[in-house]
């Protein structure tokens, strides 16, 4: 019972404060709760370290934050890229304990002789990505749990290029963290002392101004904005997007912008929305109420750290929530066609998306003489491509997006940015309105040109020790018995990203994925439809992704029916594994 030994270790560790020990004492007779809090260490996944707030190794608290930061400090100090005087930028969102964790992380780095730049209040995650390079930092940290419920918080690490740490750097940092088994080995120091030594610094206001200048520079038709009568409703869902999004819209000239007052103030308890995820239509309740009141053309919601944005558009007097893929292809179509019209479309231009995003992006790229690239799930892989393009000059980055509502235009950041995405979606809506079109008209035109694409996702939550084992069992079952058909169509291709192989099921021939190793399985049919199975890197979930392609003459009801059949075929294998 290693978890019980770890529990006792915390109870007896003189480095642990009394308030934490009292919290642990309150669960002394609850073996299940103790197990859940101590059966593992929080790990860095595709989005960093994320967990429920509370005492324990499997919780986020000042000790797990300090330990992670000490591991990062050790990695930085051993890195050839680090030069004395280089700092670490640290930002945080609205969540409970976010400011405290931000300060604790800074003081651990300071105690190791590493300069830090924290912000005086919450900031969007993409601004942190920008600040790392703008300030010449070796690394960056964002304290956020993105769109998770209020009981969560998290910790994401960035490197000098402004991107999240991909493999193998993420594992190397974790290896340093895992070496720390005694909290007394974690360094920290008083904030006043760190500030007096020039180690603890507040990031200057010019970082915000420089970030905003880069955001506004992505506009393609800035002259149409001041003359547009488009009505916009925006909600930051109590998060970090309020100031930046409002500033971007105002400074580019949008006039009719209505902010949801009940959700404007930062609040980590999310009192008006328990699950602050713009993918969930429930998160739009207040925004859509205001949109109907104002007869708005478009309503937008950013998540708590403002790296993702959801979009609702007016259709026949009601509001339709666009999927991440739909908003992505609308943005791609707008950017590519307008760059072409303005003579600014590079011959070596590239669109980038992920293996679980819509296949339509590849068609848009092909039709416009561009290159399409597919990467693993996680925006850090898109960030890596941007870095690669800059270093080699091989391609010019135009747009990257992932189905989970993350988009980036421009290369000023290396992470998805809801500030620029909000601005460009509103610009596109204004442009098309001037042409007598809505965004729904644009989407319908894309379906007519490329075929009807529709996607869905199901998440299976499997918590605790049993949950981890069940996730492994599901992946093993799919490898042993992959789906032969999906919605009546023969599966023609199987990709195993853990073995980095693509298998043509008709010929048996294999080829490399040419992507990093990842515990992901993918099955495609001959008609362009597909399913993908991926354990979450930051949550106790396994995610099932579905993509259906149908002829342009098909209806959305046809697509929904096909997706349901595909899900039924895949879930049957999952159910057998769980039983």
C-alpha cells in the first residue's frame, strides 16, 4: 500500500505546514480518498500538469507546484541554452490559488538564482507564450486548468521558443521532478529578499502593448471594421480574456460590442457557469440571452485562460454554435481567399491542424496550392512547426487550429490565442456581411465545394487506480481487435502512433507516421471517414473522436446518423474491454 506510506510521510514531514496536515487528518479513515490523493504523482501530459486542488501527491497544492518548479529549475540550470541573467516568465488565470501558485513558482526559481517576470494580474495564456520570447526568457509557466471545473488548477511549462514543452523535453523535466523525493530539498525564499536581489520582477506594461500590436497586425481587411454595423456579444466566462479581447475589438474599430456583465469579473468559482468550457452550449446561456436582446450577429465565449474561443452565429433568428472544426475551416477559407485577393498569399504557405480535426482543411489547402500538415493533438506540435518553418524557411505559416476551439494566426505566439481568433472571426463576419453573406452561408458553400464533413467526440471518464488500468485495457483491446467496419464501410487504414506505423489493411504494407510517439490509435475508411482513440494527457479520460465525410448532397441528419453508427461500432469494442 504505497499510497498509505506516502500519506504517512506527508503527515510526518516537518516541511509540510499544519493546515495541510489538518486537511489530511480529516480523511484519516477514508482509505479510498487517501488512495486517490496519493496513488501517483501528477504528471506532465499534452497540456502540462493538471489536477484537483488539495493536499496529496495526486493533487495540486503549493508542494506539488514547488516540487515541479524545482525540477524545472534543475533542468534549466543544466541546459546548454541557459545563460545567467535569462529569466522565466510566469502568468496565471482566474482560478483559485492561481496567484499564489504563480508566486510560489517564482520564489522557487529565485531561490535557485533564476530571474522571474510575473504579471500584476491575470493574463491570457497566449500572452505568456509571446512574453517568453519578447523578454528573452529561457522558459515560461502558466498556472491554469483551462476549461476544467472550479475544483481544478494546473501548471504548464514553456521553453525559450514560446511553445509548450514537447517530447522529449517534457519527459526530461519530469525526470528531474521525480528525482525530488524530499520537500526539504526544494528551495524557496522570501519575496522581499528576491525582489531586493533583482530576481523577482513584475513584467513591464509594454509586454501587453507589444502583444496587442501583433494581434491587430493579423487583420486582413482592417479598413472594413470601422464602417461595419455588425453586433458582437462577448463573454470571458469569468476568465482572463476580458481585457485583451475588448481592447482588440475596440482598437480595431468594432463599435457594437456587448459584454456579458454577469461573467465579466474574474472569478475562479465560476458562479454563473459550473463548467467554463466554450465547447459546451450551456456556457453560452448568458451570452445567447444577451445576443437575442441585442439582435447580435455573433456571440463569442473565451475559456478561463483565453486560449480557446467558442462561436455562435445567428441563423434564421436563432443561434447556432459552431464546432471547433467549423470555425476553423471558416477562418482558413477567409484568410486564404483574402490573402490571395490582397496578393499576400505565399507560394510556400502552409495550413496546420491535428490528426483529430476535420479533413476539410486539407482540401482547402489543396484547392489553393498550399501545403497541409497534420500533427498530433496538442497545440505545442503546431508551435514546433512554426519554429521549424522559421529556422528552415521551408514554409510560411498561415493558420493552425485544433478541433477543441484553439486557433492561431501569426507567429508572434507559439500557442493558441483566443484574442486573435475572436478578432479574426469578427472581421470575417463583418466582411461577409458586407458581401450579403453570413458565416452559415460560407460554411454551406464549403460543404458544396468539398463535401459534407462533420465530427463528434465522446469522453469516457475513468478515475482512480482502476481508471488508469481500464484505459490501458481499452487500448489493448483495440490493438487486439480493431474495428473491421465503421458504419458499414470497410476500415482500410490503421495507424498506431505508439509504434509510429500506418498499415494499409488491404495490402498489409506499413509506412511511418513521421510523428512523435503517442498512445493514440486511428482507423480510417475508404470514403474519408475515421475514428481516433486517445487517452487524455491531463484528465482521467479516454477520448473517442469521430469524423464523417459525406457527399455535398447529404444532410446534417445523414451525417449525424453516420456518426452514431460509427460510435456504436467503436463503443462495442470499448464495452467488451471494460467488462
